[in-house]
């Protein structure tokens, strides 16, 4: 059996025409994990393609193609699926988008995988080998992340990434943010790998630095404390994701620092307390964002602080106000996104009921295009305002004002900040690509245009 596993990318993040450079790319875990789950008795050969670092060979020799799909890559995945199926190759689609809206993906595949695939993917492959492939496979209702093989990272070229030392201890999140795909797709139950399995993965890699891709490492504080304790003897430096609630728990924050934590991504989201409450993220306090940074910096932990533009409280002055706060608060690596109503989420249902969704071309659902009508500005104003926030934050003056206080090692701080500076100054270049959507279809003012490459 010849299996090809593909991670397709939308135009903003695709190899060659995309916007990310090596300094901002790390190896994804999905393809290495799926490869490790292939049943040995099938004797299958597996080829993995990450479209963020390489082109997809449309003439690939395969019996089965599997693709992991997020919403922003769905149109690309559907196009690739049609080309492979036209050659008689069976196609399987899975991932967050498929889990959110399986009815959207099913017509484009011979089979879909809904939910986490630890149990269903091996069963699908056995069924395929027996000529009994079913049209849909669902996550096991009693799934636990125990007893599975470690990811096989050898299937992707390490040299094409900033790092391949990417690990996962947990999945899911206990919170219910209305714009987040996680509670809709997988519920609010956190899934946990045995701490000893996580440690073994790190040891086998002989990693000195690590990135944890868990959506919220402190969702279960007791588990987080056990993990942090186990990391201390490894003497590694690690980076991950957490909520701002960590800074309110000094013992856990101190333990994270002692375990080697050197950087965290936190969703700050908005400067509006009312918008945060409506989004079910009221535990964030905009008046204390500088305090969050200060708490982290005291423990030598850098912050990647993420903000979202386009909430109903946002007016055209929000972009510069937010960028100025990010600089004044000394956030090590600010990041901005446009509010995106991913299908299936409460936000999508709310905006759809109000007739504010502009279109369902998933290619634009990438966090940097306005796919809905904001309350207090046009979609084009939202896009241009977001771009202006990026440019203000990553001007040389603003970078110096932030980075002279950074908790990150200088090489890391400079590499990531200049990577985002490149991103900030090339967003418009990526927007202005091959296919133009007229203003009447986008909800913009007459004379405004939104462009994207959907080839």
C-alpha cells in the first residue's frame, strides 16, 4: 500500500507565494503522528508533504491520499482531492474543518475522519486494505491519548523548519470562547498524554529546546504541575500556549519557569472588557495586560500576545490604540488577527443569523481577511487597519522600544521580530494576488476590493 499524507495550505501560508519564512515555521505534528499510527502489518510506504515548505506533486504514485484540513486550506484540499480522484486515487479528508462541518467535506472525499484519529485512522487503513473503506469514521467515544506510538518526525525534512522539536502533552481547552473552533469541534474536555510519554519523546529527540503546541497547557493545573516537575531534570528551554490565568497563580508560574519555560503565547484578544465578556473570555483584564507582561518577565518568560480585530465594539481607532498598548506594555512578540467566524462556531451562527457573513469561500478564512461585515467599519477598513497595526508594531522604533526590555534571548527575539516585520510589510503583496473578488460580493464600500490567490 502506498500512502501519501498532505498538509495543504491556503495562499497566505503556501510555499513560494506564501508569506511565512523559515524563522516562523516549525514542523507540524499531524503528519508525523499519522505516519506512526499506520499499522505495521500493512507494510505500507508513506510519503508526507507539507505544502508550507514544498510543492505538491500532482503525479504522485499513491493508492491512498490523506489530507489534514483547516478551514483556510479547505478549498485547496478540495481542489487537490478532485485532481487525485480524477486519477483513480482514493482520498481521505480529516482535521479541524472536517470535524466542524463534515457535510461540507464529504462530497470531496471517498472517506472523511471526524474528530481525533488515533483509533479511527488505523481502522480506516485496515478497511481500505480489505476493500471495505467506509464513507465516514468518527472519533472513538472513549478515546484516551495513552498507548500510542511516538510521532515519526523522520517523514519531513528537518532542515526546512526552524525546529522539529515540537511536542504535545494535551489537547483541548476548558474554556468556551465563542470564536474558537476547539469547543465546537472537540468539546471542553482536555485530553492528556501520560507525562512519562511526553518526557520519553523529548529524551529520544535529545532536545535542548522544545515547542509545546497544546492549546492551553494549564487547562488542568494539577496535570500541568506534574508535567512541569517532570521537565525540570531535562534542563530544556521550552515555549508553549497558556491563558493569562497563569500569571494569577504564582506557584504554578514559578514552577513553569523552573521547568524551563522561556516563552508563552497568550490570547489577549481585545482592549474592550465588554467584548471579552461577550466572547466568553472575561477573565482577561485589559487594564492588567502590562502587569501580565511584567509577571512573565520577572520569571524570564517572553510573551507572544495575540489580539483580534473586528469585534462589535471595535471602531476605526482600535488598531493604533492596540498597537500602542502592545509597544508600551513591552510585549515581546505581538500578533494580530482579524476575527474569523469559522463554520460551526457560535460566532458563525450568530453572524450568519444576522446576515453578516459575506461569503463561504474558505480560502479567505485565514485570520487576515474580513469575511463578514463588522459593526463599525467596512471589511476593507478592517483589513487595512489590521495591516496598520502590524506595521506600527514592527516599525524599527517600536521594535527597539519593546525589545530592549525583552525576556527572550536576543537571537530568538531578533529572529522572530524581523520575521514578523517581513510579514507586516508583505501582507498587501499577498492580498493582491491572482483572483479578485468584487466589492459587491465582499460587503465592502464601492471602490474597495479584496483579492486573494485561490489557485
